[in-house]
């Protein structure tokens, strides 16, 4: 044995470094080739052509004088247009109550087959979808940009990267998250196995917002498909045009993988379509939107007691403590405020800066905001920082809020009004805005802005910052910037919200933690283990640990009842839960006595 070890050691020492590296590289390549040969059938490649209107430079659409989704002369249709140019894109039929009923019927029929698929088959669909997304990033973002006016960078972050990460997590962790979970049995019944099973709900619905049309539709789709659910997706009428392309992507993926595409049903329509879905009898509802509409969804869902997950936006704070590193914090806060033209449910709408850093912070963000360019990333020959406002009519609302705050004592440093594009005067833009010296009682803090507006406030103590932050009726997410990790953690525990990022923005979402808030930000969670399970029927089950050892009712407790039944149960309670050994021994004696008499 010693001779063998000595010979092996000597042989290894004789190898030079190059030979060792070649050997290691050969092993790695062999493993990769083997992995490819074993798992190549997990990916099915497919093609879906993006619409020609999505391509950069397309300029063939009619410029609408007053862009509007509704045409009074054609009430059953949605008028789709590019908010960054005002160009007409298409007229699409708005789905009705009858369409909802038919969609639900198709989804239920398809779900009867889909529920029988294995996790391996479902992963194959998700892997194929992931492969398509990676190879068609540009086209997916072009379509989203054309329909919402966002920049390509905002699209790559919000539509592509975040969606790929969610798919990766579900493929890797989803099966474990849905595995049967065993719990400790009670000492009353130690012979039982206690477990929780996670089953598909059936057919669920997701009514999602327009700010990230690809991501917001595909996240509930991939979660539902992995669980075994069918799904009705109702996207906002604001993005009806892009839904045509995104619908083709998932339907083609399912068909090419050998499954019934009816398992996913896309619906686009006005509020009556959404109400029809909520009242349709689906088995679960996820709603992403405003607090006011969320209340209506909850009220309509109460007819059938349909469970709801409500993500209703926020008024998120970024607290910059006196010990924060401004050079680190400022770029993160700029992105948290201006990404997607501020149209983010977790966008930073209140920037709280310690008085010792306040003037420096204001000076530095002023310099940066001045340099930001507004425009159409698909049609302007500039690097665009801030895209369009997707919804029409926002300029006047935002301008009124800003003017009200100025009259209340705030200072408008930059922006504060709609931006008129030199080539596309009917497009929908708002200037990047800096509003400082805002105080907690001002009008602008009482509603979600969803716009490229940085609102800056001053505070003196940690307790004051926490009080300001918690004063809002919203409670979605917040950020704390501090050079003291322990102090950042201390503050995060005192913020009333669903998510906190210390020295960051939006990190909880990319790290697959449950997403959601409190107050008028809604309730329930999507994302992560908890979000996946929220779309399941959670079933509690007990079975016999040993087949021949079953529950047996003592004669003293059997019907008709015995006079010693009550005393028997009392002694059983003492035996199981009393801390006194003497009392436990007395209880055993009492049990024997009760059973034999």
C-alpha cells in the first residue's frame, strides 16, 4: 500500500504544470460534452418573428393628433399607438365577457392534460422559453419599447434579466419548493406522519400592469405552468399591441414542446373584461395595479370567495444616513428613481437625506439630472436616458401635483412639466424633475407618482426618518443607505413595509424573495418559495407511520360515553404537558384507574 502511494506521488510530481492544466481542461470539456449529450433534448428551439413596427427606425405609422386607447366611433376596439412617437400601431378587438367564458373553458380542458405532465416536461418548456428569450433579447425589448416608450436598457433590466432569473430559479429550485413537507407529529399521536402537500389550484388568473409587459405577463405564466395550473392572463389595454407577439411566443413554445397551447389564455380589454375574469370562477387571482382598482378586484372576487394576491404599488423611501457613502448611493438612487421613466411599483418616490449630506446630495443630483436626455430609443439618434410616459393624460396630473407642492413650500429645481418632442409633438413625455425641501404633509406625498420625479426630503435623526417613512399609507419597499451595517439592519426592522434593501434598490426581487407589501400596497406575495406556493392548493395530510399501528379510541371515550371520560382526558393532558414528574406519575395512575373502572 505504501509503495503504491509513493509511486503515485512520484508520478504526479513528474508532471509539469502544463500537463496538469491540459488534464483538468480535458476533464471539464468531457463533462460539458456529456452534459450536452444527456440533456440536449431539454431545449426545443423555435422561431417567432417580431412585428415590423417594432424595428428601430420604423416611421410608417400615422401620427395621431390626440392619442387615445378608446375611439368613440369604434368602442369595441383598442387603438394601439407608440407613446414615444404618437404613431398608430394597430386596432385590436377588446375581449368581452363571452371571450372570457370561452377562454376559461379552453384553459380548464387543457389543464386536465397539463396537470398530468411531469416536472421534467415542464422544465423542458421553461428551458426552451429561456433559450428563446436569451436569443431574442433585442426583439422582445423592441416590442416592449414600441408599446410602452421605455429605453432598451430599462427593457434589458426589467423585461429580460429579471425574467431569465425567475425562470432559472424555478427550474433549479421550484421542484424542491413544491415537494411534500413533513412536520413534527403531536405527542398525542406520535405514530402519525404529518405532512403538507402542494397541489395545483386549477386555472388561475393574473391581471397585470403595463409598465413591463413581457415580464409582468410571463412571470405568472411560468409559475402557473410549473405548478400544473392553467392561466388566464389579462394585460392592460395599454399594451394590447405587444401582447399579440408575446402570446405567440408562449403558444409556439408549448406547441413545439408537444403540449396544448390552450393552457395559457391571453385576454386584452377594458375594465369590463377584467371584471368578467375576476367574477368568472377562476381558482385564484393575482392583480398588479393601483390601490383603487385593487379594491374593486377584491370586492368582485368576494362573490366567489376567490383568493387574491394584490400588489398595489408603493411610495418607497430611500433613507440616506449621515454615514452613507454618497458616491455609492447616488447612482443606485438615480436608477431607482428614473428607471423606466419612474414607472416602477418599487420606484424610489421619497428620498430622505440626512441634513449633514443634504446640500451635497442636491448639488450632485442636480448636475446629473441636467444631463439626462429624453426621447424615443427606437427613433431618435441619441442615447436616451428617459423614455415616454406610457399612459396618456399624466402630464397635467403631475404638473398640478408639483405646483401644489411648490405653493406649499417645496422648491422646483429642474423639470416639472411635460416635454414636447421636436419631431413627435403628440408623444407622451415628462421632463426629469427634481423637487426639494418637501415635507411630510405636502400633497405630492399622498399618491403614487409613477413618473421621472425625484422628491427630496431632509431629516435630522434616524427616528425622524423612520417616522416619515412609516407615515405613508403605502408599505411596499424601502432602502436604507448606511456605512454601518448593524445600523442599517436596525432601521430595516423598524420600517413598516414588505421589503427592505440595505445599501441597494430592488435587490430583494432579483434574489427571489417574496414580493409584496402592507397597507394600501396590498397583501399576499409572489416570487420565491412563498410566491410559488401561493398559487397552490396547500393540503394538510396525516397517515399512519406504521401500517398496523392505528388510532384506537379508548373504551372510556367511546360512545355511549363513560362516566370517567372527562377524568381520563384531564389525566392525559397532565401526562403530556405538565412539567412536574410527580404529577405525570399520578396522571398515569389516574389513566389506568379510569380505563379499568
